[in-house]
């Protein structure tokens, strides 16, 4: 026992000297344990081994689980959807073959996805289930491929800790959106966490779009003061931040494809813009209403996906892909420009104009024409 304690002492580098164990070793992972847990384990190493065995068995049991046999449901020009469990599908995918993974798993909030699974596991089981599919996903991801995990902060804190051990952390993106009712004695939950990782040192693709200056919907005034830098600003807009406040929730029945959760096409458009190019292979293990697959198809990315529950919603959505394309094109008008046309029209009306900004003649002419047409239709 004393020998072990001596080894533990060697880990500490409080003196600033480089210790041998500063390189990543399996024992380094144990440093995540609380001091109390470490002390307990040293008291009873046999207990430690049996606990490790239980965890591993649990994790592997999820990897083997498959409630329905996997079956190809439909195929499009760019992708394939499978009805069945992502675990089974993942086992058929070639290692190191996927360019980008986007996963929006059930949040273990007791939602009824009508797929025969339990969305209210105990916390430890939910985390083991998550680690099991994350492991498989990482195996299938290409070197330089990107992995996005969308979840509530409660789960993404421990899952980020797990992913940090296997991938390179790039961002915790805050997706600003109210997602539940206010909770007594708590702050109002108003953001999702979108974890962004890369396998290996650098992403193969990192091409974030630029976004417009935020302006007041009524007068067009800038919400931030750019002072004397206005004419030096990139005419394509500002650098995208890691707080996304412009992603609309999909709540309106007119746009919703099913009762359960559905993400905005704008969110997936941004993710795929950042981390993929045309022809890349995108994998989403949790199909839902098929948002990832629709956006991938529209952006000429190859895609593959699985859904355990009803897949007909996704198939029907593909029949209306033209409408989805129109909506996507509309939301993309607000990309790679310093001001949207609409914001410039408002500024024109309230006398703020385009002054001091570097705006293309083409956009000025377009906005002037739009404003003139609007004026004419009002006076006619
Ligand atoms: C939060 S929803 C995904 C919503 C989706 N991102 C969208 O925008 O529509 C999670 C989905 O995962 C499905 N699911 C749960 N476990 C699964 C598994 N093991 N394999 C495949 N799909 C699963 C559920 O049926 C549910 O539809």
C-alpha cells in the first residue's frame, strides 16, 4: 500500500518540475475522482476492480442492445435512412469514414418518443448509454472529422468530460433558447449546450459563415457601438460567436413535422457550413423528424441516419423538401453580409442610412429599389 501512495505523490507537479506521469496514462484518468473516492478505493482495491467490471458490462450491454431489427427505410440521391437502433447501424459503418457527426439524443426527460425505449433511465444508466454510443461514433469518425453533441447542460457537463479524453475540444456553443417552464427555486433554463469536438489535432474543414450586425427591428440602430471602426468592418459580416441567439425554436404547428422535439434547419445549416463541404459524409444517429438529413440533402452532403421510432415522418418530410429548401434559402439571406436587406431598409426609413459602412453598390441599389417598390405599393 505504501508503495502505491509513493507513486501517487509522484503525480503532483506542484514544484513545477515535469513529472514522468504528465504524459497521458490511464491512471491520469483517475485524477478526475474526488479525493474521498480515491481514499475509499485505496482502502478496498478489490471493490475497485468489481466496480470497474460492472461499469464495463453495463456499457457493453448497451452496445449489443437492439430492440428492432435494422432495416433500410428509404434512400435519396445523397443519403440513406435506417429504421432501428443507432448501435446496430454504427456496427455496420466502416471505421474512420464519417466527416461529421451531429447528435441530438433523447434528453432523458421522460418524453414519449413512441419507440419502445425508456426516456427516464436512472442518471448513471443514461450516462453509460451515452458513453456507449459516443464510443462507437468516435470509432467511425475520420481523423480531422467533427463531432457535435446537442443536449442540456446537465448531461453535457459529464459527457464533455468523457469526450475530452478521446477528442479535441473546440467549443461549448450556447444555443440561447427557452426549453421548459420556469422551475421553482431555480433560474429559468434558457440554453442548450452544443459541444463541438474534432478527432485529432485540427479539423479537416472549418468554414464558419459570417453573420450580420445585430440591429433594432424598429429603427435599425446597431445594438453594439462599433465606434470609429465602422468603415474597417468586413463587408461580409462579423465573426460568428459561440453564443447563438438567432436560432428559432420549432414550435409553430405550421412548421412542425411531429409533436416531439425538432430542431431548426438554421441550426443544422450552420453546423454543416462550419464543419463540412459538399460531398462529405454526415451521420446523425437520432433521426427524429429528420432535420439533419433534410439539410444535408439540400446542401449536397452525403448522409446516413437511424431512427428507432416512426420513420414515416422523415419520409414525408422529404416529399416536401422543396418547401424546406425555400425556407433554408430565406434564412441564408442573413449570412455573409454586414446588414440584411431588411435591416438596411429600416435604417433608410429611420434616417440612419448606410453611412460609414463598407456596403456594396449592388446591395445599396437592391435596397433602394426594394424601398421604392414598397413606397409605391403603399401610395398606390
Ligand atoms: C431529440 S430527438 C431528435 C430530434 C431531431 N434532431 C430533429 O430535429 O427532429 C431523438 C430521437 O432519437 C430517437 N432514438 C432514441 N434512441 C435511439 C436509438 N438507439 N437509435 C436511433 N434512434 C433513437 C428517438 O426516437 C427520437 O426520435
